[in-house]
């Protein structure tokens, strides 16, 4: 029998007064519910960052696991080292060599996706109130890490050639004027998430020089570097300075996220701390996942698979850019990515992408509002991230058409009433990968 | 050509001034090098906590992976939810039901081993200077987490029936007298690591009552609960209080560590924070590992496998206890575990187990010195942890005989010189699982 005098579905958290200071900001955003809706099949989601793993040779991957566990199961099913499998670390160095990085396997730490590498860097470097420089906009998962260590993010503007050196100098000078030194510069140089731009080759040495001179450690987060559509991989920032740059890599986009294998290549002292922090966090990564990946890299034409992904994503990018040109209202602009997964769309003045999201979902298309990619959530109202990685090209076209129609209506409402409504409140960080 | 004027192999960490406060204690212990030596085949390691995964049906496990990736690869190789696979969470509830826990899958968070669950609890609850109550001795991996969040551990004595209720009351009162309230009580109630004792059924309700009254959240860490040799699984602390107790479980000992699947069952508000913290830390656990485990639980007689492990570990425990009785010098005492992996040995006064370790390794046997299991490393000099989980019974007997001989010599040296030497310096936390 239910006591009708009691309120229903009220969750009282008796520990609410006891959480650590760093946990107080850990509150799910209001738009999470919308993203749950966005996973329904009738909705075209241009919101997620899921790679198209159906393009993998899944039967062959299954066989790798079978052989591995059958023949080396006593190792594969056991605990591993906190630093990661030595053979895989050698192979990771070969992958990085494609971007000019001459790293040593001893300096690689295998992580649970590059997300864990980001988290471990935060853990060993960031005290509350420390300053992290990050592009404007910046990867939502990195902003979540910096927030969880109570760091202050200072955004640095980008243009079509990526991070602006002068703006970086300014940001460092402004931080110094406030009596602080930035600890980290977080950057996604290639096919930026969410901005879709790439740091020009001509700026790379300058960016590293600025950071080095200021004593700022550069976090080069490079999950998409091998996924360029028009050219060979660019030379990594890490290639020319192994002391100033920590390189973060991942197999999530070049192979598959399901194994959760990423890595950090770090200066020796930093590496030592990363290993100890990784051990405190998880003891060790899955050995079976590491060894299956190692077998795949050793025995399958993985470079051809990356090439196949590039072709596939190029076609989807073309589908998105072509339809954007056809259907977007005047005064909309967008970036033209030459690789990776994302287009950054700027909508006309007076339209708020966060306020608009429920109407877009009603029209069966989803995106991530720009505010998600700024540390304080106050910026980005006129922007949104569109992903072309997961839906088939026809679905992308349909989704962009639906989005165009929603934007047309918003422009009409704005022209009639001068505003389009109030944005939902709350931190608007969606799950980084839907 | 080498410049002979330069010093060799000198690593200068230019970031040494820039680490976070929490990272300053992250320094590898001197005895790590010894444990690296201890993995040589001529040495009997009674130090590690590796389960004997060779006893698993490895071919069948390989087939599970093969079927899974071949037929559901597009899901298995993709990102998953930060909370973990819903089906696996249901199965986890069935496993916990064996210990009287009536949990809901919505309140389970799948983690990278229970180590990540420990870390996430630390992350959401512990500010620097917070007090954590933990048994004396306590699990080395938990102490590492508490240290990394700069918490102060207050150890609470145990006896052969586990944690002592009166000692727990005293510890809470002493903490209150110092103006603080403990945030957490960390306990391994069953087949304690490293002490090898089990919390008596008659004490369980009392322990939870004490914690509840004091507003202390109980962390019930229970990786070994199904590995009892003489009886059915005991009723979990969590079974009778879902608000006060967070239950941590793991498949590392009942199945295999290589998949890195553990979990937390937590009150709703705590669960919400755990999910957000897990997402910031790693985005999501490996889906392929979670689904392979789920298939194993669904389609294989996993309870029979646990029973096979129990028989195997019982035989090894008997080998260890029998040989200890035969060879240990007078005045040595040890616990008599009724399950799990560990015996806690107390050596005669005047002998320091950390100082003795290099001599034991020289005699081709390794153990973990007791000081590793105390937060400040100052206690535990007269203790060591012996594991019987991994070596075959004959190797265990040989290892214990070697250890007995080393201890006889130590006693002789002590009787002649009054001391046995100076212990190695530095934090002596070995890798939690060698």
C-alpha cells in the first residue's frame, strides 16, 4: 500500500553536504534529456561523435580475440602493468612516427582512451584555481576534466588557421597580470573538435615557442590527425619539442572506441607521475584489449583501414557541406573541415542555439549547442557543432535540411518578435560522445 | 660521439615545481625495484595478488569474444554509456543477491575494476585533510587513492573477527575531538586484504549502526566475498542498509582481471555523481569487455567456475598454512584465512620485514612488507603479507620454507647484534597487483 501523503519520486541525497568541493559542480545538464531523445531512430543526430565502426572488418577482429584468448589467455586475462603493454607501446611509437614524432616506448603510457590521459594530466598538474589555456571553443570532455580539478579555463581565439599566436601571447600576458602563470595549454591542432579547423603548419613552431618561453606545458590532443581528407598527416607539435609538449593519441577514431585505448607520450618526469596516477586510478588497463589491438596493428593492413575511414568521412563531409550551402539561411556561416568529424556553424544574430535545441529535436534533428564548448557556458550562443561521422550521407542531407528549416523559422520569429526565447538553464555539457 | 663531460642518465624534471599538491607524494617506492626482481622465475613470489586465471575455460572465453564481435561488433566496438551496459548491471545485481543484497541495476555503476570505483568515491567525497577510517592494516590500492586525494587515514584495529566495533567508536570520537567528522569508513569485510580475517556476522549490524549514527559513509569493498572455503557467502553490510553503505564489487577474482570490470552500488545521489565523475575520467568503459563478461555470465556455468576457484585456492591455503606450521621460528604468528588470497604473518620482535626483504629476495622468496598497508608506512614493521593465490602448491611450500630459513637467520642476527639492519627509505607501496 502506498502512503499517498508522501511525495513521490523525490530523491533526497543525504550526502549532499559531504561531497568534496570538486564534486559540487558535477550536475547533469538539462540538455542531457534532449540528447537521450535524440538517440531515437526518427531523429537525425548531428550531435554525436561516434565513429562509424561498422566499416571495420569485424569478423577478422573477432578472430583476433579468439586466437588471443585461446593461445595467450593466461596473460591476456590477467592484470597488466600500469604503464601498458610494452609491445603495444612500441607500435604506438610507429603510429606517431607518421606525424614526425620520434618517441620512445618507455615514455608512452597507455590510457583508457585519451580521456583518461587528459584526466591524469589534470590530476598531476592542476590545483584549484590554476589556469588552463584552451581554444575557444574547446573539446567538451577536456573542459569537464579541467572543471573537475577546479581549474580556471582561459579561452584563446582561433581563426580558420587555428589558434592565433598573438591571442595566445595576450592570454598569457593577461594571466600574468593577474598574478598567475598558466599551467597548461590544451590544444586540438588537427581537425578541431568542435571547430573543424586545423592549426596551420606555419604557426606550429611559434605556438610551441610561446608556450616554452612562458613555462607552459602544451597538451597536444590529436585523435583525428590521421583522418585528413586532402593531404598527408601534418607534423605534430610534439615532433619538434619533447620537453614542452605532451602528446595525447587515441585509437578510437582510427580503429574503434570499444577497446578504450589511448595514450600519452610525455617527458620522463611527467611520465613517472602519469604511471603512478594511472595505477591509483585503475591499477591497469585491460590487457585483452591492449593485446587485441596490438595483434590488429601487427597483422592487419590498418593503414588501409584508416584510408577507408578517410574516404568514408570525406563523403559525409561533402554531403554536409553541400547541403549547408543549399539550405542555410543567409548570414549563417560554417567552417570547412579538411578532416575529422565536425563542422562549426554560426547562426544569425539574435538566435540562441541552446534555446533553439528543443525545437530542432521537435523537427527531428539534433546538434550540440555552442555553449557546451566554453568553460563558463556563457559564450557560444550563436554557434553549434554538427557531426558528420556517424549518419549515412542521405541522412546527413536530410538532417541538414531539417535544421535549415528550423533556422528559417527562427529567423522569422526573431524578425517578428526581436527574440527567439529563453535558453534552458544549467550547465550544458552533453555526454562527450553520444 | 658521446660528450664524456656530460653526466649520463640524469633526468631533470623541469616540471617539478609545477605539479599539483596532490601529486607531490606520487613517488615510486624503493622496494618497487625489488618487486621487479621478484617476478624472475627462480623466485617464489608470495607478494602478488594475481588470480590463477589459467584455471578458466580460455577457449570458451575466446569463442565468446569471437561471436560477440562478429555478430554485435558495431555495438561492442563503439563507445558505451558512462554508467555501464544495462544488461550487465542487471547481472551484477544477481551476483550481489548471493550475499543478500537487493540492489537495482539503475544504482550500479560499472567501473574499471573496483579500483576505479574507489578512485571515483575519493574524487567525489574527499577534500584535502578529510578523514577516512580504514582497518589496520588496509588494502594498499585504497591507501593510494586516499593519499592521492590528500585525505588523512585513521586506522582502526582488527582482531580475528575483523574490525572492532569499540575501536571504531573510539576512532570516530577521537576524530570528533579534533574537530573533524570522518567522511568514509573503508572496509574489506570478507577475507581481508592483507589481514586474511573476516568480519564476524555478529558485528556487521553494529558496525553499520555506528557509521550511520556518525554520518559516515561505509565503503564495503568485497572482491573476495564469493571465495569462501568453508561456508556460503556471508550477508553483505550493504544488504541491510542501502543508504549508509556503498558496495564495491569486482569480477577480477571470480572471473578474470583482464576485462577490468568492477562496480559500485550506491545511493541514488552518490550514483549520479559517480556517473559524471566516471565520464570525466574515461568517457566509458570498454563495451566489448562488458558484453563479453555479460555473455559469459549468461551462457556459462560461472558459479561452477567460482566453486573450482574456491577448491583451488583452498588447496593453496592449506599448503601455505601447513608449511608455516612446520618451518616458522617460534614467536611467529599468522592468520588463518577461510577464503580469499592472503595470510598476515607477524614476525618476532626486533625483526623489520622491510629491512629483511632484500635478503628474502636473495634467498629467492618475496612477500610484501607490512608497512605497505599502513597510511604513514610507520607501522607494520613486524608484519608481512603472504599470498597463496598464484603459485602452485609445491612452489608455495618451497617459498614458505625459504622464508622460514631467512627468518631463522634474522632471529640469529637479532640475538647476536640486537638489530637486523635499517629498513629501506621511501614510501613502500608496491604495485597493488604484481
